[in-house]
C-alpha cells in the first residue's frame, strides 16, 4: 500500500484525506507542512496532502510557497472538504434546567488561534464566560482535554479528533459559516489510481519577461479568445527582485485538449516563462 503524508494526527487534513482516499493508503502524520512535503521528496511517503485554499481565508500562502519554491512535486488531484468546527468535551454530571445555557459550566476552551473568529456567534452565546487558550492545533486541544477529563475544560476541533481521543461531541458544526470549505491537493512524483472525475484542472506559473503596460492583458488574451476559463489567478513575488511577480493560474481544462497547449505556446512566444505544476482531476465534495 502507498503511504501518504498528512498534517496530523486528528486534523482536518486527516479527516478530509480519509474521506477522499478511504483506507486504501497508509497515512503518516507530521506536525509541520515542511515535514509533509519533505517526506515525499525524500521517498518516506509516496504522496503528500496539502491544504491549499479556504473559503474564508483564501490561499494558504505558506503552502503555496513550498509548492512553488521549495519542492518539485506535481499535483495529482484536488478535492474540497467542509470545515466543521465542533465543541468537544466531557458533559457535566448534573442535569441542566430547561432553557439554561447547557455549556455554562465550561471555564476554558482550547483550540487553534483561528477558531474564535470562525465560531464567534456560538462562543458569544454559550461560551462568553470561558477563557480561550491557544494551542498549536485543534487536534492538540482535544488531546489535552482527553488527558484532563475535566468538564470545565473543552476544545473546539474535528469529529475525527473526538473519535480518536475518546472525547464526547457536545455540539456539532458550531462555525459561523456552514459552507466553509477547504481545497486540498494531492502531490507526488508518482500518479495514483483514483476514481474517475468529469472535471480536469491544470495549474501553471507564468512569469512575465518584464513589467510593461499590457503585459498581463496579453497573457489573459491568449486564454480569453479561446474561451478557456481561468478559475483562479493570483500574483505572487518571485523572491528574486522587488516588484517582480509570477502569476499562479488554475485553469478549468486539460492539457489533453487542443486549445490549452496552444494558449501556453502563445504566451511562451511573447517571452513568458511557463511552469506546469500539474494537470489533474478535480473532485467536488460528496457526503
């Protein structure tokens, strides 16, 4: 069985990866994104899973930088997965009176620093009297709660962390935005057999020969007149010279088509450097 490197354990990355790849792979957890990438570069694992974009926060810039500047691992697939925050802890033994706050006994909440902003409504309504303590990840918060077994200390984290650490789920899906999704990339030198998908994407990096009026317009025109849809375009510094940028572009389409290779050849003809990060199947979320 092939090995897959993930951020983990008991994180959204693990939850999303197990949902998508099922149990046909061996999952190896690492705490840092650099360790995830390097595990596949060194051959410790066959593939890596990278959270690359979130509905609320946009691109995960550190992860994009690693994909572009630090490693040369082709993108093999992408999928999206809902980010559901859950209140996890041990219930108080006595029964709450009807209509009272069922979580008023909680005095401390442990989780990642992004959680209060994503769960502000629930926390204001039910946990306003609780102290928030930042920990390294949502999974770490649940792990600490499992050790304490103190009903006054709860965590906000993943369903898989609740299951793995044996801590009850007190309230499901407490995030403000129920349609919060994260896009994950599967990267590696070896392709893997995946279920069929009707949607294909191609990701490229385009670096202009120089900064001049209309340069970006020329690039976009090569796709526009061919009616090729760019699902994402983002400018990022090349890290070589101040004011020098490349464009990270997601394209709805495959290199197997006639039009896309022709568009790439056209922008190369005007002096642009083009690097293909991958041509891969794209999967939407299915429950």
